[in-house]
C-alpha cells in the first residue's frame, strides 16, 4: 500500500526560472536513466523475491519508493524552473508579458526563441514536466531491467545507479543556480548510496558469481581471443588470474587456428583452471535445487496470500 505525504524528501528550491535547464532536467524525470526508470525497476524486481527473500523485498521496496520521492523532487524542480510559463500560456487572449520569466530581457523575442529550442516545456506541455526525455521521447517500460534473479538484478541496479550518478554529474555542468545545484548534489549522492546498498545485498548471497545458477564451462571461461590486429595490449583482463573464478587467462593470439584445431572449441580441454566439468555439473545440481526448494517451501500450496496483517501490525523485523 502506498500513501503520499505532501512534503518533499529534500527541500528543493530554485533561485530563478530557467526553462532551458528545465528541459534538460527532463532526462532525470522521463529519460532512460531517470528516476522513474529506477523506481519501476526496483519495484518490479521486488515481486519475485517476496518469497523467500523478504529482506531483499524490503530493501527493494524502500529504495523504489525513495526513487519515486526523487521523481517528485525532479518534477517539482522542473515546475519551479518553468516559473510563470504555464500561467502565461493560459492567458491566450493577452499579449504575453513574460519579463519576469526572462529576467527583463526582450521578453517576446526571447520567448519565441525558447519555443524553438525548448518545445517540450514551452509548447508541448507548457510549464509542466512530462514523462519524456529532454528531446520528447516518451518514457518506455523497456528501460526497466528485471530478471527475477537477485544476483542479476542487483548487478543491473549497481550499473543503473552509476548511470544515474553520471547523469546528475553532467546536469551540474549546465546550471549555476546554487539552490538547484544543492538538489542535484543530493540526488547524485543518493545514487552512490544506493549503489553501495545493492552491492552489500549482493554480497550477502554466496556464491553470487557467475550470476544466476549455472556455473559455466571451464573449457571457455578463461579464454581471451585476440581478435583485433594492430597494437596489442596486455592487462589483468587477459593475463594473470581472472577476477572472480581465479583462473589463469589463456591468451589466444591466433584465434582462427585455435578454432580450427579444436573442432570449433568443442574438443578443447580446460587449461589454467582447477574447475572441472564434473565439479561444475555437481555444483549446477546443488545450486539449482537450493533456490528452487527455497521458493517452493516458502510458497503455500493453496490459499496464497501476500500479506500477514497481524505480523505487519507488530512490525516484525528479521
Ligand atoms: Fe537511486
């Protein structure tokens, strides 16, 4: 259940209207990496872990709801940045006097210029935020990434927070308004906070790599194919040990020759790894039984019920 409190989470303020900045701030509202995407991503992901991971369900719903609060802050900021645009446009019978909006500059010419460069906020939906990016492309459900598997979803969320963070970092380059900057810094900071929260949650799931269940074949997991000719670089991505599976990278300089002599890699034997096909098969079996049993045992066979209201009333903590 949701309810709305008419206080913003952060005290968003604007020193003066700035329709140009309002337009680019739409990226954080209805853009691919905006607050609505984050809110919907964590909200949708939460359903699949209600059983048997109520702790992750709790976190995802808390962060999804905070992202909605951020959407509200961005929307309110856009509305304030648009200042009197909405009122002026409603006054259709009168000659527009928007000197207040444009800091007293030659108002009408300036407003016409705005209409050309800033159609989203001045012409399409004058004076109010829309669920589009800054170029008017509508927000779309396909921006949301949810795979019903926490080791995948939490990593998607960490990447999502990185994109949101740089979005605010870039927006900060386009406004000098100290009040707006304070809001952007708050929003940017919360992305970094959320990144760490998702990372910490991911680390409570062990093993969490490779993501999901199947452990992958040791025949191919540590191969580096040198597939571009010219200046070659070596680094920890193709020499030494791999970061998670701790296997020795096998640098394959002549990829075509390797593919031909191994019957298209099928006959290749694992090299530089202690993992074996047999171990992988055992782990696959063990790891696929565990989550399956956890979900099944946490799901009653009949009378499915999402909430236990008595437990909720006591505010039980796990
Ligand atoms: Fe976030």
